[in-house]
């Protein structure tokens, strides 16, 4: 048995009770594009030819849609896959226990948007809970990664008469779980005073470096102050990463580089500006006049900086490019304020992206701007 007579309306319309245990064509193609499989075949051809005329789209929308679609393949009927000798009655819907299964009727009453979770299968809930418990057990048994930091700590005494041996013994006497003291050395500061520098390994989730500094500075008999000069963690790899306590180590490193550099000053006078730098002789092997930290940008602008010399050279070169570009575009020297604004934006950009690092310098831009107006006429 197959479809009812497709030439009659009964073979197309939706049949109440599914007479003859078969779905009508309209029901069958309601959820399908083709009679069989997922592509047009001879099954569609024989059913198509069995229908006298196109179904009424208002009464049989699914059958009309299928009919129009198959009509588009009419020129290819002979080449479609399948057995062309079969009758349309040889193609029948799925039959379960001798009765055709009706398609689900889609109505608002069948959709329970606020259904209760209590209706879920109890066995499925038990399996889900068991899998969740197994996952938590495996996760708990998995060894956790322990975050550690290598810290360089500077401890400064009151004067040159401070007992540095006793100071170091007091500092190393601090014991905490997750705290390991490393090597140490004395570094000359000046006027016979030496500071104690220690390498420390701390477990981040158990030892606070701020609490450690507070405890060290509690030895008031020996310690004037303490400072962390370097800290190596996963949070210092990029300048776009902040530590859990809100610190940006890349920027702090840049500030430390400036502090370790020589002094730079700028003095504003009635008739101009004075820029000067402290001449630091780091080695007798250094060539005289090399590694200058002062430079001319334009005939009316100069720059002086403190910090890392390679960064400063790049800074001056960039300032010269900005000045030259301004002259080419506006046929006039760049105002000092505009140059400072552009260079400030340039330095700021290097603190915003992970692919670069902040400049390790602080610069002073000084210049003398003319108060005369630049005449403009038709001759340029």
C-alpha cells in the first residue's frame, strides 16, 4: 500500500485519523523536501506525474511547495536516480505497529516555555550528577600550578655605622611558609654607606611582598627603609597585563630605569630655556662625548632626558621627524607645545599594546617660539 489516489483531493489533503494507515501527500512533505532521501529521485517523479494539477496553495501549502520545487527538475526527470517503473503507490510513509505515525502538530499549546525541571528523567539526572562528581574529583586530584615570584629586595641602613651582619641576620630570621631567602650582597650607596640586596623567592598566594617589607622595616634599630627593585612573575611579560593587586610591572620597570639614570634639568629664562644633564661616567673605558642624553630637534627646540640611552635616541629621532613633517606641511617651525603633545601621545601608545614595551625615559622638551605672525599671501 502507498499514498491514496494523488489525483483526488483525498490524496493531497490532511486526513483526520490517517485513513488507510497512510499519510496524505500534504502531511508527508510537511517536514521533507522530497518523497525519499535528501535529493530528487524517481519517487518524486512518479508522484508528481500522478497529480493532475498543481495543489491549491491555500488548502495544501506543503504539497504546493513540493510540487513547484519538483517542477523545476522536469527537464531532468529521466536522469534522476531511482526506479522509474514503480508506481506512486509503492512509496509509503513510515509505519509503526501497522499504523502510520502522524507528524507532530505544532501549536502554541505544545510548547511549554515554563516547564518544570521536575519533569526531567530521574535516571538522566543521576548520571549527570555522577559525571559532575567524577569531574570534580579528578580536578581536585590534579596537581595545581604554584605561582612563584623572584624578588630583588634592597634593605637600606641608617648610616655607615650600622651593623650589616646583624641587619642581615635579622632579615633572614623572618620565616614564612612559601618564603625562601636566596643570595645577598652589599652594594655601596655613598659616603661609606652600603645597602643589603637580597634575592627572595615568594609564593604569590601565601606571601605578600608588602607585608614582608613592613616586617623588615620593623627592625628600626638597623633598617631605615626597604625597596623592591625587581620582581619576576608572569605578570611582567607584557605591559597590557596587570597583577592581581593592580600593578603594571612593565611601567614600574620603566620608572626604575629613569630613577637609575642621571639627573636632567630644564630652566626657563626670560630670553630662552636652559637644558642640562648630569654627566655620569660609568666606566673609564667609555669614550668621551659618547652616549649623550641631550640633543637638538630643530633650530628652536632641544630635548634632554634621563633613563635608557637607546630609548632616548629613538625619542629624539622621532621628535626630529615630527618637526620636519610640521615644516613640510605648514611651512613654519613646529610650536614647542605641539611637539610636546605629539611626543607625549607617542610615548603613551607604547604603554597600551602588548607587542611593545614602555619607554624607559623621562624627557624635557624646551624651545623658544617666535611671537611674530607668519605672513600669508597669494605668492606663498
